[in-house]
């Protein structure tokens, strides 16, 4: 991958970790996530009294000989979840700043690796305009995963994106079967919150990852500058302006950024959604072993 932040040693360290998903998700049989319901694994969990219609093969006859009552053995249930990763491919995510795009790709790749390593299914959906493209299909196993990761270097960042329209219009969102990760800077005039509400309605566990470059998180411009909107198509776009940057303007920008991040945080808390912000000048490893641990998504 061009400009990759990931290497073999990094993947090796990830192998000891796992994604922590809610225990009330449905998922598919055959995974490694313990859920609250009882199932057919070999790990004993509890007993309960026999009820009409139960499978008599699960009766513990040793207990019957002692108490002359029928008891069933209950075993833990393990499920395979589907981790869906939506990557915002708008111009602000990487056209003018390739490092930001590479960083966002690597974050998604690392989360996908954690899922695959723990026997979950993974799909990458690239948000372009008002559509979500799934070029690799649903991946199961590391061979399929690494083939897809090799193709992610060809992702381009251009135009604008409508997260809500793309995600709600995707034919592959699933229901109550795992984690949805949205990777974006959330610099959009579109109402992306509708996408989160839709995913919550579908009983998906949701995590928002906001990626910011150092210039976006803490701009240090001064004097006269030409400000070019990365999502503008022409130089005479009304969003492109020439202006003199003053300290008061920088203060106003920083306040607006804090307000935006505070709004995302409060909205996420109200929906039971995980939210973290990443700066591209910080090592991805610190993010994975820090921020995700803080919100309890990694263990």
C-alpha cells in the first residue's frame, strides 16, 4: 500500500487483541464472540429444569439419579459478527493531503484485520458521492482480506460525499449482527446523523472515527492566504477565497471546531455510539492501543 502505516510487525502485535462487541448481537454461528443466549459449544454454562419440547439428549442423567428431576445442560453460544467499514472518499479526506487519505485507509485496514483475525466477516464500503461501493465483497479469512488490502492503495479521494444517503441506500447494512465503523472527517453540510440513526434502528453497534490533519486540528496560518476548498471543482468556486488570516479568525475557527466535535460527541452519547478523533501526525499504533481501549471497542 502506498504510504502504508502498517507492516508485518504491526499486524503481529494486533493478533493478541480482539474487538469487543455487544453481547446481545445476533450474528452467525461459528465465531468467537460470546453472547448472552445459550448455544451448542462445548463450554458448560449452567443448568435449567427440563420443559416440554426440550431436546432430551441434553438431559443430565447424573443429576436425575440424584434429584429425580430432569435438568438440561446449557452451553455458551459463540457468534461470528460482520464488521462493516464505511470509508469517506470525498476530496477533503485525501485529495490535497495524501497522508490523510493513507492514514484513513490504514485505520480501516487495521480494524478489518482485528475482525478477520477473530474469525469475523469484514466488508469495506467506499463512500463516493451518494453511493457506497463494496468492491471486495464480504471477506472471510486472511487470504481474502490481504488481497483486498493490496487493492486499497488505488482508492481516490474526490468530490463531495453524502454519508446518510450512501449508508442508508447500501443494500448490505445487516441487522443486529455486528459493528459498523464510519471513517470520515465529518466536514460536510449533509446531515450524516441520519445514517447513524438508521444503523441504530438496524441494531448495529456503531463507531465513528473522525480523522483530522494537523492543519485542520490546529491551523497556524497568518497573513494573506488563498483558501482553496478541496472539494471545489474549479478555481473560481465561491468557496475559494483570498483573505488575511488574523488571530481572532483562528480563535473563531478553533471554537467552531470544538463546537462541532462537542456536537458529535454529545450526539454519539445520546445514541450509545462510540466516537474517537484521530490526528494524522499521531502514530496509528497509539490510536489502536489507546483510543479504542478507552471506549472499550478493543480488548
